[in-house]
C-alpha cells in the first residue's frame, strides 16, 4: 500500500523534524512525505531544519515534497528587499537570524524562493494555508495559498480532492473534517507534532495520525 505522509509547520524545531522522520521511516519502507511549509522562524533551529530538508531523504524509496509557507515568503522577501525586514523579524524572523550565527543565508533563500505553492496527487491537494474552493487550482492566488485563514469547523470540498494544510494553529489539533485537514498543532511551542498518513489509493481523510512529542517551548509573545 503506497502512502503519503504530511508534516506541517515545523517552525525551527529540528528535534521534531528528526523525530517525525524516524517514526515515518519506521512505519514503512518508502513513500512520499509532503512538508506543507513554515520551516523557519520562532523555534530555535531554523537553519538546521532547512539543512535537513535541502539534503533530502537518506533512505531509498522515499520522495520528499517541500512546499512554501508564508514564513518562507516573509524570509525571502525581507532578505531580498521586497518586504520591510522588521515585519519578518517581529514575526519570528529574529530566531531564524540567530540560528544562522552570522552565516549568510543566500543559498537557503534561493531554495525557499523556488518552492512550489501546492502539491496535488490523485486524491488530494497539499498546501500551506488553504484553497479557495470556488476556483480551480490553476487560478488560485499566492495570497490564498500562503496566507488565508480557515475557521476551525468550516469544511469545504475542492474539485481537485481532499485538502491538507496547516498555517492556522490549534493546540488540540489536528482538525480533521470531511473535506479538509488542518495539521497545525502549534508544534514549535507545544512540542506536539501530528503527522497525517494517507493511503494513496483511497480518497479522503487520513488513515492514521502519528503523534510526536518532545519538550515544549515557552509560547511566543
């Protein structure tokens, strides 16, 4: 049975990334892992998260898909002079700068800038923030894909399939509904990350949820 694993909103928590990869790889001999963005900011190890994702899988049979999140968008825009740097720094970017310890992040910025905004397979669409259910994938805007907020219990269906996203945190998440799943559990400070497992041959909801727990951090101000 082919499976896809979805990992949301790591926010500088390399410990959660490594723990989740260990659990995923132990569960099956191969598959696809989709990371839905927000690798940087807030947590203590953004550079280390990027290093691991940029290196790619170390075991045969695995494919990784890394999507862009709004925090990658802020980082790229601030460093390239497209956004006010203080906006990014005040939204968790200071922790990212600290993790580089004076190293210039140019290759990381170039990598993040080129990340895709969504990934679609036969039954699902994976995206950072959400979709406009009234528009086909080709007509979605970057603003919607990276920045939109979906109320907790608002469900919707999209013609391209079941929607898997993060971006809007719920400490007691994930929020799994009939048409979409929001996987953001505020993991960067709760220390709790939930990986959704999907059967590639079966449409709809996750067939399993893998919960990862490590030490929590103090909530961001």
